[in-house]
């Protein structure tokens, strides 16, 4: 990554507080009862925990989640091996305009450059998406993955890891559905042609951690995000009750789960998508793996009719997920083109 420059400097009101304390308040939920209950049933206590965490925080940690440790370790090792390669090698799979998969080290969040490098891959290869953001354009195209040829095991590690996180995602949305008073399978049909993605993150040492962020404040657009952290702290969540930034303490072998914008709309704002960001430091680099659990491109996102009544009218207009996804990725692509063209 380039030496620190003005492009990374956050506005004073958005700079991190390096002395902020870790929080033990963010709920940690044990998912082991799922594997000890009849298929499609969930213990009432577990459902209440999911509901409470989604309402109060929009974030929670899960343990005993069923993801095999060896597949997570293999993915983590592949990530470190890739990011440890030379910049020239990594840029052989660099994102270019119109491509959403591959490597980037110049992403922006709210027009400020993030102190990070990433590698993105899609779960369903190919993934079907709209060809344009225009409402009347029904044409479809597809995205494909770009894997570095010099790491032959990288692709298989990614595929196996994504399959396990996909299983966890489906279990979690079943729990979300039941916690909203809906049948466990209420969301199943929304994922027939999934657009889920995996992002490998590397946050190098930063000479000015008081000025920059690994990722600036943002909400996630999809259904749920499941994050595997290493043992270096960095993730911060904006606490709902007072707007304070709270640092998420790394818990070994856990996943940090957050509600995305789609779930906020489906629940008619009963569950909210909460802002979060990532700090960096000058002592130890940080790695994480984010799994973005997303619906089919054809999913119409709107408040669920079961959760609407005269006292709770719909708070959102409907939109097509594929068009929103196209817009988001097209904007990122344009930003990257501008960044790389300035090299």
C-alpha cells in the first residue's frame, strides 16, 4: 500500500477514538441448540436471544455455529498467503471497470480512501445479475470469479468455505424469521439464485491510526453479514441507544453477525441495520473475512405483509435487489477506475 497521504484522512468528527474500551455488552449467542432440536424447530430461549440482539444492537456474535474449524483455518491461511504476495502479483487479478471480483487496494467509503486491501469472490459462479440499473431493462448478465493462477489451492479453499457459510446463513435467516413471528421457511424462496459474496480483508500497519480508518462508517446493504475476525481488535459498532462507537472484542472461533438493510426493510424497521467501521493500528496488521448473505437478483424487497397493520404501516417503498446491487457495484467500479487512473 502507498505511504500515508491526504486521501486517507477522515473528517475530525469521524476519526476513531483509540482509547475506547471493548464492550462485553454485545450479545454472544450459542447456536448449539439448533443441532440438538428437530429439523425446522428452534428453542424459545434461542429465538428470544436473536430477537433481543437484533432489536437492541443489530449485531451479535455466534458460537458453536457448525462451521468446521479446519475449513475456516484453510480460508484464513489462503487469505494471508495471497495478501503476502507482491503488489505486482496481486494486481494480476485486479478489479477493473465492470468487474466485481478480484483484488483492490484503493476503495473509498464516503469518498475517503480506506486503509485496506481486499479480495472479493462470489459464492455462485456464475452469479446472475441485471445488465443495467434501468427499471425497464429486463436483460441479465453474469459475474464470474477471478482466481490467481499462482495459488492453485486458493479457489478450492474459497469454495468449501463459502458452502459452509451459506449453510450458516440459511440457519440464521430461519431464526430471524421465527423471531419475527413468521414460519422458519418464510425467506427460503428469496435465495433460489443467490448473489452472496465473500470479501477477504487485510488491514496493514498504519502510521497514523488516529487519522484513518480501515473502513469508514457504513451499513451493509444485504440480508446478513457474517464476519470472521482474527485476534486483533478493530471492528466498531455504533451503539443504538446513545450513538457511541463500541469496539467489538474478538472471541475465538466466533462469527460477528449484523443485520443488513434488506432485513431492516423486510422487518419494517423492527430490526435495524446499524452503522459500523474498522479501526487500524501501527503495531499489528489485521485480517478478517466477511460473508455477505444476499438474495436472488429478482427479489423484490419490501416490508413483509405479515408485519404490516394499521398501527404499523409500511415504512419503505419496494425495490428490486438486483438493480440496487448493480448500482452499488457500478459506483464502486467507477471509483476504482478513477483511483487507478491517477497512478
